[in-house]
């Protein structure tokens, strides 16, 4: 890009303005070609500059793949004020596929390409609660592949609709435990093998739970971004476990930069990982309406990096967060701060608050804002559904609280 711009008139008595100009030049936003100081009483600097900003400097990305990652950190005001800490959420809902899972999806596809496993027209098969499937379907569209997604019937209709919208073939199966051979993960693995046998262009199984390309995505991108965005002044990172890729990848990177950083797991009720870290047993209690998180086994992505420190891993804090604790956090986040987030984000913020209280005031903690609440409108923002579960609900959505005083102002038209 090359555009000629002329005539910046700056008062040389203003160090702030000149400092800003020099800073702009140092960032290569301007390439000054001529500076002339006029002798007139007004004492101005006249500059003719040729703009030579690179596309990347202007925030332009080259397609879908280049748009994944580099999401901002957002200060969570209520959580920060309640704890005396600085609590930030990494805005992963701003990824092009709308969730943190875009990172893993991209790395899974790139890894398969580099290994020669994916050919043009090939099929990507995955078992997913939804978001990884959405990410894979969109990456596949951008790279020339097809997707077949196996999903539990219990997942939100909004995510199923998005998968179909993205062109994925959807296979819905009963929600059964992992030990059942027809669990969605195991089913997807067998389906990938069968499609690979019959499809001339072949097929791969994404295998997000045990494919360590998943955690590598967070080790190479999410972790470094958090470190750079906080200028190395991060004291803790915490998130829930779905596949384990995020906490293991980010945790490994941050621990290498500073071993004193606390790496935490926030576990919803009904998951096993809290008891695994606390008691070294995989057992669960309770239930949660959150989707895409809550694990009952040590996945391939958790092996090594995602184990507790006593076993050579990076995890040194763990807590449980109930739906009763979590849901009001995202309702307040929407009503008071303007961010509409999903259930896994609720668990993450609840975990960040608990970690902050353990560390004490004055610390900086980062968690993940996974995806938008619009993907769960039929559940976590459905007053009737929430009431049926005995769970907190957003008061402003209750029909009993609707404002009926708004007048009608139609004009009569002949």
C-alpha cells in the first residue's frame, strides 16, 4: 500500500504532539521524506510524508486462517472490584468461528496437512460438543475439505444449527458415558475409519481430546499472547477442562516463563478432574448445564503438562464451581458490562474469582471468555428451562418482570 500524504502542521512547543509523531514513525506508520522548519513567528514544523504502512500494521488479515488468535484481554470490572485483583478475560469469542476452539481446529488441520494425511476433497471427522466442530467446518471450508461432525443429542440447538449452516454433515448420537462404545467420541473414531476406507480422497479423525496438536495451539499462540499482553505481569491463569488443551498449553508456556505463576482448573459439578487433582481418583458428583467442559478422564492433552505439579505437570490450583455460583456471574456480566457469554465462561470467571481470593488482592489473573451466550439461548437464557432445574435465571427475561408501560405510537395511515 502506498499513499502520498502532505502537510502536518505541528506546534513545536508541544512535546506531546511531537512525541506522538516520533512514535508513529518508529512504528513505521509514516516514512518522513522531508521536514522543513519555517522561520515565521508561528514556529511550525511542516512535514510531507509518504504512508508506507504494511497491511498487517492496519489490522488486515489474510482470510479465515489468518484471523484466528490475537484476541484482546478484557478487564472484568465486577470480578476485579470484588477481589481487589485485576481479572482479565481473553476474548476468544472474537475468533472468526466464535470460540476458543478455533485455535485447536486450525492446528489439528495444519498438523494433518503437514503429515500428508489430508488431501484436497478429504473429509474431517470429529466428535464434539459443538464449538470444535464449528471451527473445523469453517477451517475446512477455507482449505477445501468436507466435515462430518458427531455430536450428542443433548447439545444446544443453536450449535447444531451453526454446524449445518457451515456445511457440516451432522450425526447426532445419544449422550452416553465415555466408557460406552457408542459415546460420541468413540463413535466418531470408528466413523472416520469407515469413511477413510470408502472415500477416494480419504478421511481423518480430528481426535481433539487426545491429539496434542490441540494443546500445541495454545502453547504456541494463547500462552505467548497472554504473556505479552500482560507484559509478563500475570500471576495466575485458570480455566475449565474440556479437552484439556487450553489449560495444558497455556499453563506449560507460562510456567516456563515464570514458574511462580499459578495455573488453575475450574471444574463444573458432574466432572471428575477436581477429585483427580484433590484425591487422585476419577469420581464425580452433582450435575451442570454447562456444555463442552467437564472431563471424566485424563486425556492425551492433559498427560504430562496438564497433570498436577506433584506428578510433573503445571497445575497447582483447582476448585469446583456450581451452576448456582456461575450463572449469576454471566447474567451480571451481560446486564452490567455488556458481554453476553456462555456457560463455560461462567465457570471460568467463577474459578478466576476463587483463585483471586486465594492469592489475595493486588494480583493479575487471566481466564478465557470462550464463546457467546447466543449459542445457548435455549438453555442458560431460557427462564422456563432454568426454573425447571431450580437454577438462577436472568430476572429481566422473566415475563413477570416485563415492562408493560411502553405506549404504542402508531400513526393512522389511510
